[in-house]
C-alpha cells in the first residue's frame, strides 16, 4: 500500500466526529477580583478579562461539563456577581454541569465565584469561605499637612466626598459605610444560600467572614468533596478530554505593554493598588 493509500485509509476515522472524545473545558479564575487591572499587580479577575475564556469554554460542540479553577482572595462584589451570573446563564443555555475547584484559596469573592458551580471541590488544605464584606483605605490628611499642601475640593451635594482620604474621618460616614456593607453582605448570603441550599450546615455561623480549610468546609457544606480537577474529572468523565480556555490578551499585553502612565499621580495609584492586592493575598499566608 502506498503512502497516499495509507493516508486515505486513515481519513474517515480521523474525520469521523463520532469517535472524538467528549470535552470538559476548564476556565482559570486566578487573582484579585477588580474592575481595574494594574501593570504592577499579579493576575486580576474581571468580567472584561475573563468573559472571552468563559464564552469559549461553553462554545465547544463536544462539551459535557465546564470546570472553574479558582484561586482568589476576593475583591469587588459586583465583578464577582457579574462573572457568576454569566457562568450560570451559559450553563443553563448549554445544559451542562459546572464544577468549581478551589485551589490555594477561594475566599470572599473567590467563594462567590465557586458558588457558580453546581458542585464545589477543594483540596484538604485549601482555604475556603470568608463570606463577608470588607473595604479599606488610607487616611492621608496628615500627609498633606506635613507637606504644606492645601487640597481644594468643590462639590454640589453634601455627601459627594464621603470618606475622602484627604479629610478627617466622620462618624456619620462610617455608619453609612457599615450600612452599605450590611446590604452587600445580605446579598452575598442570599447567593450562597440559593446555590448551596440544604447542603449548608445548620450548626455553624457560616456568614461571619470566617475562613476554613477544605476539609472543614466539606463538613460545613460549603463544598461537596475533596479532590483536584484531575482526580474528579477522571472519575466523573473518564473518557473526556480536558482543555483549558484562556482569556485572549490584547496585543499590547502580549508585548508586556499595559499602557501604564508614567505620571506621578498614576504611579502612586498603581503602587497603592499593588499594596492592596498584596494585602489581600497576605491575609491567607500567600
């Protein structure tokens, strides 16, 4: 048999879609959740920079399940909700299960993302939970005084500059912030309760902002089991091919040019964002 005949003999089998394995598409959700990316920070998560990967994961014609690889200390609640809602929208449309896998940490907004899964898994040493709300900032009014700088702000609306870091903190502003936190916390609790339902333990305060290991999280009903994406997929879908859907990066990002400004004001903002991002990971020893 000639080389041409050998190739021709193989073509029907290669092109026969019926013999191609089913696919489990995985999406990486790694980093602090924030609507603003930073050239000096590590990976960040926002709907803008992960939606392309999510869409591609659900668009595979041989898809039988989607896996979420989550490693996040949390961040912006709105971005967490938008991403989770997009995942649920596509899961319903495509009629496929979503399995979430917590890696080092799935805390706060990271756990919000995990709850987009129909099932949640973690390693025994993973850090899971932190169902709460936090915000932080800097009081810089003393810095301006020492520098001999006078800041001038003009507003229409008495509450337009609440919690301005360059002004003295006001008790009424702190109370307003606490009310905002309470509202967001209620929405977080409602989402977790909706997604986890009767699986949640009735014997523990799961919404205190506490963090647990994966082993303890399983006891509390925050996750469904212990395992990694490889072990769980191999057991659940032994014939499946595992693929990773990565976000598409713009050309400038591929070249390492993120468009960062060299202006001193922007540089300070980026440095502070990096410090805040570093602090979020440091809470979990990472």
